[in-house]
């Protein structure tokens, strides 16, 4: 039998890789190594969920003085100091990265600050020159934001860049209508940036419940976001002169002729241009924005790892093809998280990592359960969702829809127009709740708990048997007596 340097070599120190490494080492007693070329913590901790959520908190203070006045407080909004906030934010990220490093160290995982490539089914080559053999290799390299393939796309930034902006722009154009586009539209709007958003489709947040999408779009507009649907960017160029506001009819600057071809995802994120950008849109408008943010999707980090050379199959976007146990076509190599482009969420990558350890190191083959994953979009208001949208459920079987929309007590008292929505999609045949959709402040917290009931297979009658907690917004979830519509 061949002797390996390690039982497991993990490539990638993000949420999925770190969890798998430390559980394999700490709980299953495996000899484990992990290589990370960038910062420990990965997208979620360093340039995703965590800094994004802290920015959501920062942006929400903007509405406080208005509300506070109705509650008898004299409060005025001072200036938002980006430098102070981002300094604090980066210190927090440094702390969290340290936590991730020590979690690995305390579990006995050997870590390498290097880029790893795969040489054969059991060999990992590091950029430091070292190479190691391992019985199993786990690829958990995540994904990266991509720019559309248009000339001068390098003039725009991507989500990774936001946390490193030297100052907040006065105006931003956001391209896209997915999670990242909508969340940053709300965050930047809350921080006082003039936000314009172009989405090429008919409604933002494709794939989510239609009614919830419509409600969020309405609120985003009410809060001042200039949202254009059915609109895309056609051309962009450095703007001439010193323009910082969106002004119709401005002409592109001299660099237009140079028309740098976007190498899209290959661009280093720090490579972006600083200075105003002239944009021509599919609706005919021409405007100048201080910053253009592409939130046009993410691709798996699977290139230049040596994968195709050893027979690992990649899909159209570069995702590593795996089976339900996260095993690739090379039996000793597994892949989890965004690099497999299944459900690209941190807790899912963590689940996949745990299932991998169960399967490979604990002798308990565990397929990953991707059914009924609750999730949230941190727009303002938030959306929390689990299960089928009304549209998908109707296409599947006869359903009853229970839905209520109302002005919540807290903001209604302050005279604000905000509305919230609670919705249950119920199977007429089994009475099971097939989908639950919440648009409300705190919807993410609510859906986590509603998700337990839905995952357990709760029926509408189970919801009805539950006594309301009063006065709350979520009590409406258990007090909707008659269907709003049947289909
Ligand atoms: P999404 O895939 O959610 O959205 C990409 C958006 O860009 C879509 O609106 C898409 O339009 C649009 N788009 C794609 N290509 C182009 C193009 N060439 N020109 C114009 N528009 C284009 O990706 P995100 O980057 O927003 O997020 C990536 C993933 O990260 C999410 O799917 C999610 O899994 C995860 N995430 C989760 C969060 C959370 O849980 N709260 C927060 C942030 C990210 P169309 O709809 O027409 O395809």
C-alpha cells in the first residue's frame, strides 16, 4: 500500500474547505493539510457575506432619525465617515481571518500560504515549490465575480472591490438584478450614494417569488434607487473632464478610442479604473457615473488547477462536475462549495464539507441534501424564502395561496409607507406548506425558523395550530385563515 504524506489535502481556505479540514482532522483523526493562496475565510468572511452584512447595518442608520422623531427623540443624522467605517471593518476582517487560522491550527491541520495545483490523482504541487501526496484531495476554491464581455469592462468594479474603495462615490451604476446587485443598491443608497441600477430582465431577483420581487423593487424605488428594468449597458468609456454626477448627453473621453478589450474574469480586481465612466444604455440614455459596479454573476475558480489534465470534468461555466457525494470523475478527488456551482451559499458549502468527511473519513456515505434550503436577500426590506415560489408551485400542482401585506407597527407609527408581506404556498392535495416567503425587516431571522417547520413537512393546519406571538409582524404567519387565491 502506498504511503501518503497526508490523508487529506484541502485546496482553499474558505468556509467549506476550513470546515472539512478541521472536522476531518479534529473529529476523524485524519492527517490533514490545507493550502490557501489568499486570505483565510474565503469569499464569505473576507469579501462577501460578513463585510456585506456589516455594510447593511451601517446603511440602515440612515432612516433612524426620521423614525426617532415620531417616537419623541430629537436626533439628527451627521455625516457618514467611510474611512472610519472601513477601517473598523477591515480590522474586524483581520480578526476573523485570525480566528479561521487558529481553528485550523488547533485542529492540527498543517496550513500552507500558497497556490496549489493538482499534478495527479494523489499529488498537490504548491507555488512555494513543495509538493505533497494525499490519499484524498478536496477542492474548495470557491468562485469569483465576472464582468460581462463588453469593451472597457475593466472600467467597472466588482463586489470584491467595494470593501477597498478609498472613498464612497457620489454616484454609482449597478449592472445586474441578482442578490449582489440588489443588496448593494440598497446598501449604497442607504449610505447616501446616488444609485442607478440596470437590469436586463423584466423584474429583479429572477427565480424568487414574483410578488416578493415586485414588492422589493417598489420599495427600492421608493427609497430613491433609480431602477431601470429591461435595460442593459451597451458601451462604456472613461468620461472626459471632471464629472461626478449623472448627466445626460456627455461624451466619452479620449481613451474611448483605445477601447481596451475586457478580459472579464481574468482581470485582477485591483485593476479597475478610478474616475468617472461614461455609459451608453440600451434605453438610449448616455450618462456619466462616478463608479460602475458589475454584479453580473460569479464563476467557479477551477481554471489553471490542472483539473482537465487529470480527467476532472468541468461544466459550461467551469464548475467541477461531482456526484451526490461531491466526488469527481477522479475517485480520490472531491469538490465542494461554489467551485461546483450547485447552491452557492456558505452554509451549503459547509454542509457539503461535513457530508464529505462523513462519507470519506467516517465510513458513513452521506449525500448532500439540497432540498428546501432557506435563504435571504439582504435588501431593504429583506426577503426570506424557503421552498417553492407561487409560480413554480402552481406549475407543479394545485395550490392555495395565503398572503397578507400590511404596514408594520413600528414604521407606520412614524408615518412611513413601508409595507411587509407574509406568504404561504400550500399544496391542496397534501396541505403541506410548499413555500414560505417573507418581505420584512428581519425576514432573514424569521425564515430561518419557518424553514424548520417547512423542512419538517408542516401543513397549513400545523401553522394554524401555533399560537400567535403578539404584537409581531410574523404572527400573521399563523393567523391567515382563508386563502387569498387558489390555482
Ligand atoms: P446572480 O447570478 O444572482 O445574478 C447575476 C445577475 O447579473 C442576474 O441578474 C443576471 O441577469 C445578470 N447578468 C448576468 N450576465 C449579464 C450580462 N452579461 N449583462 C447584464 N446582466 C447580466 O449573481 P450574483 O453575482 O448576484 O450572486 C452570485 C451568487 O452569490 C448568488 O447566486 C448567490 O448564490 C450568492 N449570494 C448570496 C447572497 C445571499 O445569500 N444573501 C448574497 C450574495 C450572493 P439574468 O437574471 O437575466 O440572468
